[in-house]
C-alpha cells in the first residue's frame, strides 16, 4: 500500500536530513517511527483504531483488543460502553481472508 503525504517544506527537509545522515534508512522508516511514537503517547488513538477496525469487520475481537493494547474483557467493555455489538458467530471465510490481508500489511 502506498500513501501520499503533503508535509511542510521544513518537515520534509528535516526528514531528509535524518535519512541522509544515516539515522534512518528511508523516509518511510522515519514516518513509521513517528507514528509508533505518536501511538505510544496517545494510547486512546490505539483504542480508537482497534474499535474502528473491529466495527468495520476488518479484524477479530481478539486482534482488535491487541491493537488497542487492552485485555480481551476490558476491550469488550469498551465496545459495550460505545454500543458496539460483539460478533459472537465464527468468522466467515471472507472475514478470515480480510484479517490475513490486514496482518500482511503490518
């Protein structure tokens, strides 16, 4: 998957310096690290991502809880608090394929 970003010129130059100095092998690695740090500093965003991926049926309940950084039961409580129904049926073949595709992107 390719994502295109428009960044301010100064930020682009700063990223380029990090790559050219050898601190990071690529621009992509700089952005991956920035996103990882962002999620570490804003754990509520990890919860949001887990909830939305589950709601969109992209991942299983267990995987969504893992993404959110929560234990299974706590994540189920968060879903219930937000009025999101928990799917109890076994995943369909399509759901399993979608989850595999998602995991391969990581």
